[in-house]
């Protein structure tokens, strides 16, 4: 309801020749939801688009300022796969406000389509023959063909190979990502094999990390640094500082023989070694879990 009211106010004021922005009130939603509310995705027509992201951001903000919409600021512009650009606006506003006035700013890009950011759910289909869906024409028709083979399958974007084309040419089989809008659809298709090119194929849940992936911030496992919300821990001594501080301390230490700046301590098992040591029981357990559970998942 809040989004609808905000959008209605923005439209009404724009039609009257004014732009009086309604600041978004603090929300009780999660950080991820707030993050997605501020993002939208621009798909470009030109595959050879060369304008740098900072120039795109500055050009976009200049266009908004010229249209007297200078309270909204584009803070991030990031290139993505499939000729997409992700844009994020300042924290006080939601993407709906700019999407409602796309005619003012879309000339900045060679726009094919614009959509709100949303969380998608993915599975991996394994051991597809690489000689199918391998030309440009076949790649464009993957979604249509897979949905025709599997009547209950409803994909929101075209499927993509996990392996790059040069690597697929050296392999007879490879894996492909299928993307859904609803998690329930993922769970339904995980329970059965999918039909493609006269054969059935196994599927597994897609994950963007492995069980043995170690975070470079907190040094624990099963997530990466860009998703970490834990406290900073040193790889060498488990204290709350960056690892390069050890080098700075060593370079200024006068007592080299009894120096304790490199006394190792693992933050995971508390023993005297680095957190990524093969002697660590926690490290060994993560490798064991990975070999048991992740052998079906192909890394990007």
C-alpha cells in the first residue's frame, strides 16, 4: 500500500508539471528486500555497448537534475550478463518512482526493456549434450523448446550454459541453469527429471557458493565475503583486524627473535595454525561435506 501511494503521488505531481518526491518511510523489511526495492534492471539493445558505468551514472544523474528530479541520485550502475545493467537509487526512495517516469531518462541508454529487480530461483540441469542448443539461433530458442518438452515448466528468462562456449566445445556434456520466479516451482521440478532432446536429465538446486567456500572476512565456511554480516576475523591470529596489519607490525618490530606478531591462532578450532590450514579440523570437515554434497554442482 505504501508503494502504491508513493507511486500515485509521484504520477500526480508529474502530470501537474511538478515533482514533489515522497520520501520513503523506514521499513521493517529485511535488508535484502530494501536493497531490491531500490534496484531496477535495464536491458540494452546494443550488445556492443561501450559507455563506462561511471559515465552512465553521471549522465543519468545529470538528466534527472535537468528534469528537476535532483533529489533522487543513482548511486550504483553495474554491468551484468545478458546485456543487462543494474541501477540503484539512493536509500530514501524506491525504484517505482523512477520507473513511472522512464520517458524522462531512458534515452540515456539504448533501452530494450526495463524491469524491477526481483529475487529469482534457480536449478541446474546436468549432463545435457553440448551439440544441442549450441548455435546462436538454438540458444535464443532454449526457453521455448524446454517448455514445449515439459508442459509444467515456466521459465522467466532464457536458460544459459554454465560452461563458456570454448569450454563446451571440448566437452560432450555440460550443465545449464533454469530460472523460475517462484520457489515452489523449483521444488516441484527438483522432484523429477526434465525432458530435453529425447532424453531425461537430473536436476539439482543451484547455489552461488560451495560448502568449502571460505569467507575472507570472518574465516568461516559456506558463504563468501560479499554476503557476510559477521565480525572481521584475521586469517592468521583470529583477532579483529585485517591480515596486512601483521606485515606492518613485523616491519616496525625491533625484537625479531622474540616477536609475537605472527603467533598463529585459528578462529574456527582455536588451535595454533592459520584458519585456512589443512591441519584444521573445521577446514577438513568443510572439504569432506563439499565432496559428499556438492559433487553434482558445477562451479560458474
